């Protein structure tokens, strides 16, 4: 009976969490702060925040000066209070246009506002295209760097574990910190497509093994909603793992 009640409670909690997340995307306010539904409303809201003298001062700055000064001040307020991190109808509006990062969203809002008060065309699509090109270039450069790093590994290499997901025990951490034990293995095979290595673990420095994966599922607000998942690798075991967990000895 207890298990049935617990299962029902877990299912209800998950449903309630999803319902709350969904409600954020339709709500016109979060924590008592009005959430604009689109860019136009965002600019109108900013207009109500600042008096004429402030707007006149802002208009004297160049666009880059304004963005530079506002990003960590007023821009932070926008990202936090208009739900750009946790999700809101405004963030959803921008997501549908292909803009996902809160910094990019607040950047479009601030850029558009400065252009509005200086009488310049907003050119929103051009702003969006510029952001997309930036991320495409960044992703390509990151991919090239990863491929270059992956080429440093060869079959038969002895590779040391990098403890990317921290240590499995205080004893393992202590042995690593005082150089009394290194967890290492040998490269058995490589997968060029997904940049993974098949490694046989030869030494773990703890009978419990090494932590090779660790994550917790969270909701849109960052709250953990499921028990943390931990994957362990034991001495003598072979696993396909990301190359970033290892470095050549």
C-alpha cells in the first residue's frame, strides 16, 4: 500500500511540476513582475521605467556603448525578472524565432531600444541572423578544436583519468592530490564519429572505481526533479567514453 501511495505521489509531483513549468510560458507576470509577450511590449515597458532625461542621456551614447554599459546592470535585471533563464512567455517568443540564450535575447531587446530612441530601424531579423552566424561559427571552431585534440590519442596509448566528474571517495581524492595514485587505462579503440575512446581501466585508485558520468535531471527553473544518476567504471572494465575524460600519460 505504501509503495502505491508513494508512486501516486511521485506521479502527481511530476505532473504538478510540468503544469507549473507550462504555466510560466503563458503567465503575464512572475513574482509580481509583468512579463512582456513580445519585443514590442518589451520596448514599451522599458519606456515606462526611464524618465525623459535618462532616455536623452542614453541616446547620446553609441549603440555599442549602451550595450556595454547596460548588459551587466539593466540587462541582468531583464534576464532575471523577465524569466529568460527559468522560462517565460517572452523567452518562448524569442525561442520560436531561433534565439535561445538569455544574453542574446536581452541583447536584442537593448539594441532595439537604443535604436528606437535614436530613430534608427530596429532590423530585428538582421540581429537574429547575426546571432545565428555567431553561434554557427563558434560551434564550428569548437568542433575543429575537439577533432584536433582527439587526434592526439592512438590505440595502445596509456591514458590517465581526468576526474571530470570529481572523485568517488575522499580517499581517492587524497591519493590523487598527494600523487600517490593515478587512475589510468589503455586505449583499445577509437570512434572518429562521436569522438569517443574504448578504454580498459587498469587502475582506479579505489575499489569502488571511478565516476565516468554524473548528472541530475532538472526542470526549467534548474530545480532537481529526479535522483542524481552516477555511472561508475571498475578496474578491468572496458567502456566507450568521451575523450575529454582522459589525457595521454
